[in-house]
C-alpha cells in the first residue's frame, strides 16, 4: 500500500503529467500536491474541481441514478484534466486530480495508471 506522497509521485510519472493532487471534495482542500507551477495553481484547481464533482454528484442524485462516478474528464484545447473519485476504504469524499499535456499524454493509459494508483493508495 502506498501513502499520499508516494501515490502523487507515481501520478507525476504518468506520461504528459503537468501536476497532480489528492483533494477532499467536502472541503475543497488539496491534501497533497505535486507539480503544477505558475500556469497551474493546484490549490486553486483543487477548489474549482471540487465544485465540478459536487455538481455531478448532485445531478446524479436528482436523476435517481444509483451508480458511482469512476472519473470525470475535462478536455481543454491543450490539456486533459482527470478527476478520479476514490472508492478505497477510508477515502470517502476524496479524489485524485491529474492535469495532463494533451500533446504528450495517452489518455487511456493515464486512466489505467490512475486507477492502479488508486487501488494502492492507503489513506
């Protein structure tokens, strides 16, 4: 089992990764970050993406969908933003956020690797 720091380091090694964060979507706070920079403030991104997750959870409730969100993909002109809601024990209310350079990333592989990181993460 991997801790938060190890998991974020693994996420940063995904081809095309710009930055990653472990986020508590009940508070909007990043519990850990790696990467980012002047063009990507991961703490601001964590708070903003919390609103996206909350909105989707609310929409599913209003629609009466009895299902779970695996991940949410936001496609920008030059980036992918991947939000993976954690299902592991003790991780309720958390998601992994991964920003990728669209020109260097393999989206299918990034999703696969993020799922593997989730399975190994111990909170």
